[in-house]
């Protein structure tokens, strides 16, 4: 498995990466999720799981067919990190 990017943690079965993104208010969380959705459509990659509350979003990324994340998922996670960095995080 490719090493997860900064801020992400590797999880076991199936092999995946997980990260929680925290925001100051709901509007920031919603804007971030909309940006992740647009990025997913652009790249043709989608998180395995997203769950959220008013001030955070949890994202899980797996490789294709429940395999370990690889180069494409690494690029996806790095782009998600860049989206989060472009917003004000508490």
C-alpha cells in the first residue's frame, strides 16, 4: 500500500485511508463537501465513505475493488488536502 499523505491514517480491512476535516461553521463544511464532490466528478474517483456533522467531515478512501489505495488515490487525497487548506480551519 502507498503511504498515506499527511493528515491521513491507514486503516485495516479493507485497506483504506481516513481523515477528519474540521471547520468553524456548517457553511464551511458544506462548501468543502461541495468542492470534494466536484473534484470527485473531475477525477472520476469517489471516497468510499463520507460522513459529516455541522463542523466536520470524515472521508475514507479505498483503492479499486477494495484494494489498497495506490497512486490515483494518493493524488486524490492530496487534492482533498489542498481543498481543505484553501479554507479556514480552526
